[in-house]
C-alpha cells in the first residue's frame, strides 16, 4: 500500500513538470506577439491623440484672430504645441505669460520626432503654430510616433490638413 502511494506521487510530480514546461512554451510563443500588439496599439493611440490635439491647436489659433484683417495677425498671442521626446505640451498665450492647456505624457515605449522642411528638429526646442486661417506656418511638417519597430506618421500639409499616414499592410 505504501509503494502504490509513492508511485502516484512520482506520477503527479512528473505530470506537474510536463504541465509547467507546456505553459512555459506557450508563454514564450505568445509574449512576442503580445508585445507587438501593444506596440501597434500604443503607436495608433498616440497618433490619434496627437492628431486630435493638432486640430484643437488649429482651432485655437483661428479662434482669436480669424475675424481680423490679415495685416493685423496675430493680435492675440498664438497657441503653440511644444514637442518633447516623450510627450508634448499645448500652451496658450504665445511666448509671454504662457498657460498650459494640455500636457500629454506618452505611453511607455513611445517616442516623438518632427521634421520641418525635410530636416529633423530637436524635441523640446520645436514649437508648432498655425495661421488664423488654419494653414500651417511650416512647409513639410511631419510628426513621427515610434514604439519599437512600429512607426506612424502625421503629415501636416501647407494648407493645414492633418492626417495619419499608416503603412501598407
């Protein structure tokens, strides 16, 4: 009777080891896929959030000065977006007496870059503003949102149209 209990204990231990090994293999196979799904979702979310905030900035810049003749622009200080590597801040009030309207911190692993006139601008030193008509002040303004190997681009055309450029699948 005692030997039968010991044999069952050995079988249970062996079965437990096989189960743990199978779970480890499944986890090892699923982890890279889960990380890729996170990177795609994080890049998509950050791109959509930045796009919405760029359109908000566009509306703010047009709200205060669009009713004035063009020679009087800008009477009111313009709102601006200051881009950082791990987020951005939208200020109201131009360069004097700035008031933070939105401060966005990027999700873990996400970084930002911007190009203007085909040259990279240093994050933290680049500010984006729009004309009161909604047009971009810079030509060739492109934002890059990266999370690992996943990248999304937001393109701002000279006439002020903002869109997310998604890569072909």
